[in-house]
C-alpha cells in the first residue's frame, strides 16, 4: 500500500517554502499528517486488513469516543 493510496503526499515532511517557510504550525500539521499516513500504510502492509475495513473500524471507534465524551459532559 502506497502513501498516495492512503491520501498522503510524498515529501510532505519537508519545509514548505511557498509560504516563506515561516509557518511552523502548518509545517508541523503536515508532518504529523504524513506520520499518520505512513503508520497506517505500514500497519496495512504488516496485517491482513483492507483499507475500507480499517476506516470503518476507526469511524466506529471515533463515534463511540464522541458518545462517551458527550455523556460525561452531560453529567
């Protein structure tokens, strides 16, 4: 599974000179996103899991976490 197939960009970890290179938060965000994409690609390569199944499970977990968080905020 390639990085591009997961929605990542090759070379995103480099400094973004198009904005003058003076925007650490954006650069940090791009680097963090690339790390997540790389980890997901590595996970899919090492495990027999379809990308669609992984995304479905992640969405389910996120919904459960949101529901849990909302219920604790209501009490």
